[in-house]
C-alpha cells in the first residue's frame, strides 16, 4: 500500500457529546457502529474520529497539555463560491467560531476559516484549479 495516504483523522475534544452534536448539526452523519467513547464519521476514502482529549492523551502516552489545536488546518473544498458560502454559514449556525469570512484569495480561489468548538481549524475553499470527483474527493491535476 502507498505510504502517502491518510485513513483516519482523529481530533481530541474536550466534550465528546458537544463535538458530536456540532458535526451532526453541521450536516455530517455519524457512523452507527462507533464504539462507546468515540464518534466516527465516514468520508470518501477516510474517516473522521472524535475522541475525548484525556483519553487521546492517555492513548498517546502524552500529557494533555502537549495536545494542542490550531497548528494544522482541515480543509473542505467546494465546487463553487456559493457552496463555500453555504458550508461556511452552516458551520457557524452549528456553533463554529468565524476566524476569517470567505473571501477572494491571492491564489485565484475563495477561502475562509472557522474553528470548531474545540478550536480545530477548518478551511472552506473553492479552488478552480483543483477538480473534485463526484463524491467530493480532491483530484490534484
């Protein structure tokens, strides 16, 4: 198997119920087979997991204070600017904090940023130079 792949993204969260509710309110569908203490969301080709921050720190054998947020960005690419605006607005309505409203970017697309209730940063963008597959998967040209 190729090494340049991601199968699962796990986010440490302070309150698992609140985090699950945010992603559900944003329109994500939770996986019904998630074990207790974990929220799972299937995506094209990979999954997102929400795991209590204390449990994640213990699993990694790290101090909770070492687990931070904001140094990485999760990106959700859209087919057009209208979809960017709709996705961004629905995240705010679900409880996200606006970091930067979507705007025209210097690289020729549209981009905005928000933080989920645990501070994980998401970019909502439309890049006219990067096509999306039917299922929304990014296909680099």
